[in-house]
C-alpha cells in the first residue's frame, strides 16, 4: 500500500528537499521517514512498497530524490528507475538506489537506467542524509566501493588492456566532441576521484574541474557523474588493467 504525506510549508526559507521512500520493508521505510523528517531541510512526501507504486507516486508528487530499493516484489526498483529516467517530465527527479550489498550485479544497468548513485542499507544516518542532499543538487553519489564494482564489471566484460579501444561510431563521435582537458577529467572521474582530487592532480581549481565535468556530461548526454564512468569504459577511453 502506498502512502502519501503532505509537504509542510516552509516560509522564509528554501523549500525542503522532497523525498520519496520505496522499499518493501515497512519497518525500514518507517525508520527512514523518521530520520528524514527530523531534518529541517527535507521532508518525506510518500512511501511505496514496490516499483509500480514508486513510479505512480513519483509522477504525482515530483520528489527531488527517490530512495529506491533494488529488490522489491512485483515491479522492482530497477524497472521503476528505468521508467523514471526515460520520462522527460521527471528529469528533475534523482534516484538513489538502496542495496543490501553495495557492489550489486545491477549497478551498471541501474546507472544506465538513470540512477544517480548507490547507498548500502547499512549506511550511517549521516551518510543517508548526505546522500539525499548530494543527489538533490544533481550530483552523483558513487562511493569508492561502487566505483570499484563498476570497474570490476567492465574488467570482466571488456577486452584485454593491450588491445586498441574498439569504440563504435556513436561512442567515437561523442568522444570527439570533448576537449583534451575534458577527456583528462573524464579519465579521472572514471577512476573514482573527487573534484578536489582531480584539481590537485591536474593543478587547477575544483571549480574548473566542476565546469569540465558539467560540460562533459552535457556533451555526452550523461545525467550525472555515475553515467560518465559507464561511458568512459564503454567507449574505450579508459581501459581496465589486468594485473
């Protein structure tokens, strides 16, 4: 059963971040709701027990962030995320996948579907709240563990590192739109480095790195940083090394 909550008014301050909770465990949803509603800058606008209800409530309430469990009965979180990502009217909705195991076989497919990142269900309360704020700002939440999971997946699927990249025509054309510096930044993003870390490596300011990242996302049609990682490996720009 889906549950919708009215968002309280917040005069004289920025509107709170609207959060939708999608998980088949009612007890877990209740715990998340108490935590989220305890923050002055965010509010829960609804709860869903499966992906179909999550999609329905997303279209009705237009949340800023959906905390989406991957595995749910009926319509799962992956299917719902794909539907949200494919709907132009929901472009402002950011999905953070909740997983029991952070490195999950659905990681790559979920990011391709439009998820902004991943968070383990065992995360600390502050981590969860920080994830919501990061996603609401349009940034990707991709932890080092999840990044390693992505790289491991491409390592299994990819070609030997000594071969030349075999990007198809579409990937090659999209890569050609990037400047040399944007490619350099993309390589660092694919390595799981933060803007501050990239800035230090390339001896530029974090703001400059952020500008290059945003331009690369726009040119490549990536919703966020997580999809940049996928593109970097799929295109052959970055090759996983076999030790």
